[in-house]
């Protein structure tokens, strides 16, 4: 299954994106083992999550409409927000994937969501801390992801929203909902 998925992905995305996906696979496997969740679904999710990341803005919106996925105002302003949700449908239709742990990790990997499971959060963190990422903050986040998942997700959200703000892009409201949920949880 894994080799098949690798070949499938390699035929669809750029070399850099493919290497990123393998990096996510590695990072997710490590985090899953550390935190006692099943690694296999996250390994599959890694090979699926960015398969629609190189679609044009027009294709992202048009495909979501054809497949009757909800397209929010924020998705129209920032169509890249749709790439995880499209990847879920591609996984179901083209690859026959149906395992909830695979699909929900893929669905929420872009912006996060308050419904995320521990496994989804680990995947979210693997996406931003995988070995080909070299931003100054990565080492600190990698360390925190090993120790405290919710704190690490909050840190990742902070970095992500700062970056979007600085570059004048829209933050998905789901990201703020997740942040508020985690802050509330930490206060109690
Ligand atoms: Fe992505
Ligand atoms: Fe990614």
C-alpha cells in the first residue's frame, strides 16, 4: 500500500513536495510512537495530504464546487485552504481510502480545527516540523511537540497566524476556534 501510494503521489506533485511528504511521514511516525497513537494511518495521510497543494486557485475552487464541498467566503479569498479537504475526496475516490484516522488528519492539516483528535494534532505538527523544514523556530517547535502536544499546536498556530497576518492573507476561522479551545483547556 505504502509503495503504491508513494508512486501515485510522485506522479502528481513536484519533487520538493514529494520530499516534504516523505518528511512528514518520518516526523509523524516518530510523534505517533512517542505519544502512543497508531503510526500507519498517519503515514498514509502524509502521502495524501498535499496531493492537491499544487492546484491553481481556480482549480481548487472549481473542484470543490463540482464535488459539492462547502466553499466558504474565506475559501474564495484564500483557495489554498481547500487543499486538505480536496485531498480527502481524492483519497476516497481515487485510492478507496476510508479510514477515519487517515482522512481526518488530512482534512484538518491546513488550518487545524477544534474537532481534531490527538492523532490529527500530531499530524499537524509533523507537517510543520518535518526534517526538510528549516525555519529558525522549527527546532523549538519540534522539541515542544515531543513534550506537550497542545502547547506545541498553540505555538504552531501563533507562527502560522503571524505569518498570514504579515503577508496580508486570511486566517481560517477554524484556526482561531482551535486556538480558543486549547487556551480554554490550558486555563482549566
Ligand atoms: Fe498542506
Ligand atoms: Fe504539507
